[in-house]
C-alpha cells in the first residue's frame, strides 16, 4: 500500500462525540456499540457519581467536625458513610477506569473497536441499572445499607425492620450486578488486547497502559466470582433464612471475610494498575524521555496481579487468624512493595534529566506519584502485624486507603482526563483552570487525609459517628480539607463543560506525544484507522530516539492532520 | 532485558559529594522522625506497646529515608530539568540501566524480608493470641484447659462479653463489671465472646486489638505495665450506636486490685447505665426519625458500673 487513503469524509462527519453535530447527543443515551461512545458514557456517569459520593463525604465530614453526634442521627451517619464508600468504588472508580479502557485500548493498539461491542455496551448499561438500584435504596423504609462497604455479617444480615426489600438487599443486588458488569468488561478488554493489536505490535511494543489494563482485568476474572458468590450467600442469609455466616445455624461469619477480601483487596490493584499505566504513559510525554526500563515496568504489572491475589488475609490479622497465617500473609503483602517499587523508581528514572513541562496532567501525575510513595510506606506499616493490630480499623487505615484511592488513583484519573481530553473531544481545555484544580485538590487532599493518620495512631476507630474530644483537632483539619476538595471540583467541572462546548479546536497531537492514538484525528473517527492500520516498527516511548513508531509515519501524520 | 546506553556523562566529584551530603542529611532527618514517632502514640501501658512502637519507629525511619530520597529526585528535576518555554528538544533518550534496575529490585526485596523476619520474631515474643474455639451446640463455652490456669503471675480467666452496645467483664470470683480492672504486671487471660455481631476489643494504650466473634470463644492474653485509666473502644463496626460502645480499662497495683475485687463482690447487681439505650430512648421519644437500627440489647446487670466522667489517659 503506497498511496495515502484519506479518511472517508462521510465517516468523519458521521456521528462522533463532537459537539454541534446534528443529533450528536442522542447516541449517548442509546445502546451504542462504539467503544468511544461507551467510553464517554462511562466517564460522564462516573463523574456524576463522583459528585454524589463527594456530597455524601461532605455530610460525613460535617458530622465529624465536632466530637458529638449532632448533625445527623448515628444510624443516618452509618448509612451515609456506607453509601459514600459504595458509590465511590462501584459507581465512580470502576466505571471511570472502564471508561478509559474503552476510550484508550482500541486506538492505542490500532483496533477499530472492542472484540465484543455488544457485550461492551451491555456491560455499560448495567452501570445505570445498579446505580439506580443503589440510589433507590435511600428511599426504602429503614434507609440504605448501613453496615459499611464490607457488609460484614452478622451486622449486615440483622435487617431490623424485617422487610424483604430493604437497603441491604438492594445493596447486595447492586454489588452483584456490578460484578457481572465487570466480568463482562474484563472478558472484552482482555480479548481485545490479546487478539486485536495492529500489525507489528508485539507485547513488548504495547503501551504500558494496555499492559496494566490486561493485568487488572485478569484480577477481575479470577477474583470477582469470589465476591459475587459471597454476595449471593449473604443475600440468602439475609432474605431466605440460610445460615452460611450465622453462628447460631452452624455457619461462621469469618467465612464471609475470606470471600469478601479475596476479591476486594485485589480490587485495589484493579483500580491502581491502570493508574500506574497512566503515570507510565504521561511521564515520558511531559519529560520528553523514554519510559525508564519499559519491559520491567510492563512485567511488574503481572507480578502485582499474582501477588495481589495472595495477600487478602492481611485484612483479618485481628479477626482470630492464627499466628502462622498472619506471618505468611505479612510476607506476601510486603513482597508487593518490590514490583510497585520497581515502577516508582522507573518513573523517577524517567523524569531524571528530562525536559519537564508542568502542564495540568503532569502536575496531577507528579502529585499522584508523591502521594503514592507516602501511601506505600504506610502500606508497609499496615502489613506489619503488630502495627496493624494497633492501627487496623482506625483512622490510620482510612488515611492510608484514601491516599491510595483518592490521592493516587483519582489524581491519575484527573491526569488522564486532562491528557486525553483534546483527543476524544476535539477541544483544548483551559490550562489556568486545570492548574487551579490541581492545587486546590493537592492541598485539600493533604489537609483531609494526613491528619487522619495521626488520629488513627492515637486510637480513633473508623466508622464512628462520635468520638472523644482528644481527636477533635485532627477531625477539624480533615473536614476543612474535605470541604476544600468540594470547592476544587468547581474549576474542574467548569473547565470540562466549557472546554467541551467552546474550547479551541484541538490538533491531532497537541502534546507532541508518541502513540498510535496520536496518529488519529481529534476526535478519532468511529473505527479509528479504518482500513489503513499502521504497522508498528518500534517500542512505544521513543522520545529523543528519532525513530518512527510506525512504517510510513509521515503519511499517517499528514492523514490525521488533513482530517 | 532493557537496552543499556552509555551514560552521557560520568558524575563529577562535586556531584558525588552533593549526593553523599544529601544522604547524610536525609539520614539525620529520618533518625529524628523515628524518634519523634513515639510522640504520635498514646502512652505505653502494656508489655506489647514498646514492641509495637519500636517497629513503628523503625518503619517511620526507613520510610522517611525512602520518601525524602524519592522526593528529592522529584524536586531536583523540578528545579533543574524544566523545559524552557519554547524548547521543543527531547531529553536524553535513556531507556534503562540494567544494573540500576537490578539494584532497585533486590534492595527492596532484601529490606522487606529483613523487616518481615524481625516482625515474625516480635510476633513470637508477643504471643497474645491464644486458641479460638467454637461454642458447643448447647451454647456452653468450651471448658478451661490447663494453660488457662497457669500459676504464678497469671490472672484470670476474665470473660469479656460484648453486646450491641455494651461491654461486660466477668471475673473468676463471679464479679460482673462494665469497667475492666486489671492488676499491674500480671498476665491477664481473657476469653472473648460476642452475643450478637462482630465487635473488637481495642485498647489503644495497650496497642492491642482482637475481634470478638459470635459463636466462638477467643483466648487472648496481655500484660498491663502502667497504672492508669485507659479507653477500651469497640473497633469493629457493630451497627447503629457503634460509636458509644466504649468503656475504660483501669490498671491497678495488685493489692489495690484485690481490694477492688473483694469490694465489688459485696456490691449488689444493678443495671448498668448505657449510652446507646439512652440515645435510642431519646430517638423513640423524638418520633423515631432516622434509619433502621436494631434496639440496644438490655444492658448487663453488674456489681460495678463504669465511672462515666473519670478522665482517661489514652
């Protein structure tokens, strides 16, 4: 193939996520099988639920700004923090990362779409279904689930009002449907990565984001059946009188904890691995250097997958776990620091002697890396059995996992949103608002989550609606930080909405980045490269090497710019 | 694995000196942080506490060293490796360095294995956790074994019973209390059980925590080492009025303790005051607003009730 095949102008004008196109918005509300439409559906739904979860968090922090339980009834407080955690995990983080999987995987590997487009769309449409189910639980008699996002029995199966339809019932249904949706997504993503790469794109020429996505989705496939099985048993215990977990019927509540954590600890890696991928994609772009030790960084993802599946008992060190088991799971947990350490050091090696550009995505990346190093250190402390026995189930844990889940994962999500915003909307965002968003978020998150570690070390249990006055200072600081984080979403939303509506048009490759997705027009046409898929001839991070990524690169660049 | 390119320039003597000086300063700060970390904890009131604080200080020191080391690299690049405004040139195309990558894989591995080995030794020393046995079919608690009645410096067994939302302690002589009194420097044997849901026996000043599992009796032993009054908190979420489920541990010298126990045996059984019950009654009086909760269990009838307003040290 010598001559350039330009993009079909009818295809380019065909419905895409471009504002202003006739009837453009309607497809976002339909059972559309285009991965890019599904990606944006995921993103918008999950950002909506970020606001819902954030609002719940601010009521929680409003209650905790003073020692006594004086803002809401303690039972309402329990429901609010339970729903905060559930919404943030199942309706914000998992869906938004699936949004990135949808948007990024096909263009990054040169595929026209996902392997199973209808399965993909079905997986997405389950999200609003269980989202509505979960929100409906606020309005059933007795209120929503109030047993924490772990839903440990026997508290979760007490069902005080005795109704069949209760908050806990809807919660379990929602989590089970979320699990089904995630498994459908995982089958789709792994198949796409394994089978649909462009010619020449060997595994060791694949972007690290795709490596981490594959590693994360492998965890979903192995772990989720355990959670879904546990949830179904819990549902039967709650509603149909079985006693899998009821001691009075011969069951054991500890069994549930194994089912729950076998998936729910690795679930953290499902969320953090793609963010490691995002850091590994973005740091080279904004440092103008190849990713340091690409192959090792890529392989370390699967080391995390493997180790992540054999650490779950570290959540149960004080549950009556025998000493030998504590020691065993302490060792496996500590081993996780080796592959994650490899990644962190590789990122430092990447920015070292680079040409740094501190744009909004880069700021979120660097902030996320700093926060992650801190979270890793408190993670090792929590792996250490005697320390965990003191600080486990205290605010130290709350501080630690928010440093992972917010200060690392959500920072990475923000970085990725800004970085790929021009590619998928065709518009540039406003840099000033982005920087404001970063600084408010960085300061707010430190103020919110650092003092929690201190409160936990002093012995403040998590999930309390009231507390002894000696913890007041840490909680006032944390609450102020939480409100600042609420304020930080204003410039973010303003930026996203106004940039998408009337931001300057984005060129095909605004960041001068290397990668197949940057050889496509912004936004990419419905089937990406269509019938003219480039042949990959080099590794993914050739910054400064002066070697083309694909054969005939100039032609593809010209093609993307003409469009 | 990774192609190794020759370094563009060898580090100069001044550079090495700078790195050495930086590492030295980092070491000093890390030592200071390890020392300061003791101040972030409550007072040490059990034989386990110094071990826990020692491990925490060790990891605070190592963690600070690693954190500052990494942050220094980031700050250095932020200061000296920024691209000038219109500079579109790429950085040095360093794709990796095999020797460096081996070092930063092997060093953390060795480090965490050393920490783990040390911790396993500490775990062995602490040995707070005894066996866990299922309650028999007829509801009877498992029989005492010889190890429960070790002679000499051991006291107990004390039955620790948790309910939604109260604590009850039953002494070998039959005294019932909602406040846990323990003799100083005696290894106290506890038998933990829960009447309804999961609870957790957590005394921050002791640095110890153990869940109470309904349907099982868990043996637990600890040695208080400091007189005083400390908070005992439920640390495993137990439903509606979870936050109220706290009481005090009072560590007394053995003679005072014996006096207290003898005096307590002469007190009649009375219903213990219970904050959860008060709050729930208040809620019912106010029209039962709020989301569903099971009603609080009837408070235990005890010889000694908790001194509500007595100040606790930690």
